[in-house]
């Protein structure tokens, strides 16, 4: 392909090489290193002048270092006179911090701040004896003194009338005690907590979008954003690819008698994603709802299953698995409700901490994840983890974008990526 250069970042070089192999080109030559003080060093050994450049970098591993490396590579290509630079980010970093949640609205203060008092208030004489006397000759000679004296007299008359009204009203009534401050239910007191201030969490979504555009990104290609509103933070085009067609194909090819299986969403947030697969494949659907325990009902279960899974195969659908608490607890509930086999299909399997060990000890029979983040170490530690490649869909997206073709076909479940 002419005028096309694809660079692979250090976060997931194997995925970048697979994308280039499907495109029939060699990966762009570059040097990605770090200085002794952990500063990122980027050198490009490929001419990008008037070229269409694509940089593949996933938001995994050392997220901040990889994101900084991506921005430096974007800036390096822009400085080297690249015609267009596209950031290919299979797993978008900070995608779970797009904006303030809908339950946290309004200003950060829970009550109105106290009225401010001028630092230098104007003093008014309390009795006529304190009024400075000015000879009539000076007043006549200086008109400014006459104006000041007139204003002072008017002010004294106003004060005298106010004092008379207060004497007629009688002594002032005592003020009621101020109610104790009630802390917001969603905020917790911590170090540096101040009375009257609600916990305010910084949201990094807008900042990440602005940093990418400032670094020189003309286009962004990603997959399964945790929150679709993230696309609105960009002024440049954003193609949010979907892994659902590849998941559906995996279900058809790898799970026997999938028509009798049940698609399960592990939480209410992923219900739309799971129902989309269930409707297209004409399968049953179930939802796991998380309930908050009330003090008067401590024995009430915190998870509730909506749907019938007894003696059926269950397929959990989710976009991100980080600590794996959600899918393992969901699998336990499905097992208690009589499910025969339990699968989980995850787009972005970060699997941080002891998530791999938690999956190995869970009731999950298999966890199928994409290679949007590196999975080599995870598959070695856990026999239940299987992978499917998303290189085909990203390679096709790069090819179509480079040739000026539409990418809408990539969302079709019947499209053949092989």
C-alpha cells in the first residue's frame, strides 16, 4: 500500500506486527527507549513526510508511560511533516473516567459560602460631635468639601431613623442555633476533609482527549469505549469499533448448542451490550442486578438474578475485566441458580492484581478475551483463559480509512474478517 506507515508502540508490539502482516506491509522502524531518569526517548527511522501514519498503542501495562510515549510519537510524526496521523488505541486509557457521574451534579459546595466582608469598610461617625467642622469660607472655596458634607449629613439621618425604628421594635430575638452539617451520602471524610465541602473526584476524560489532539492526532480508532460519550470530547473523528461481531462468531463456532444458551449481563450497565447479542442471535437473556443492603435487612443478598438459567449454559458478556470481582461473583450466583456451564466473553481483559488466580478458582468454565491488551502471561498462568484476535478488524479499519472507504461494514455481524 502506498503512502502508508504503521508504527507499533511498546505497550503491545505483537498486535502492531499482526496488523501490519494483515495489511501486507512492514512495521515502521523506530526506537522506543527510556533514559536513566525514566524519561521517554522516541526516534523514528522511517520517512513520514506526506505519509498517512498510524500508531498502534494500547492503554495497558504502565498506562501513563505508554500514553506519554504515544503523545511523543504523535508529535514526532507531526513535526516530521506527516500528512495525517491516526492513533490506533485498542484499549483506550482512562475510558472509565469520562465525566462526573450523573448522581454527582451541581457545584462542589453543599451549602452557600459565607458572605464576604470588605477588607476596608467605610467608617461612619456615631455622633454629631465627631463630624469634622469645616469653615464656611473653605466650603465655599472648595466645592468638594460641600459635597462630602452633604453626603455625610444624609448618612447620619439614615442611621438616626434606623435607631429610632429599632427602639420601637424592642430587643432583638435570639437567633436559632445552626443545624449540624450533614455530610453528603456519596462522600466520605478523609485526610484533608473540610466541613461544608463535598468530595470532588477529578475526571480525566476531557484532559486525555485534549492531550491527544494537542499532540497532533488527526483521527482516533479504538474499540468498545466503556462510555460512548467519550467520543464527544474530541474535535477530531473517532471510530469506536465493536467487538460484538467477533464475539457472536466465536459463540457460533466454539459453543455447542448455543441456541439454547442464555446471554447474561453481569451488571445493569452492560445490559444494552448483552441484549444486542441476544436479539441478533435470538437467544434468551438474563440480568444480574446488584442491590444495596439496608441496615434493617443485613441478610438480604446483594446480587439478584433476573431470568431463568437452571440447567442451561450461560454466557457472560462484559467490556472490561480488571479485578474480575464482577464476573466471578456473577458466575457463583449462576452456579447457585443451576447453570450447567458458565462462559465469559470479555473485550478488554486487564486482569490486574490477583485477578488471574481468582478466575482459576471460580466457577467459570472458560474466559474468552480479546488481544486488545497482551494476554501471553495470563494464558500461561490460567488454563481457563482463551483469546481471540482483533487484529483483523483493526487492519481492515486502517485499510478502509487510508483508502477513504466507509467503515460501517465493520459493525455488521455478517462481515467476514478472515
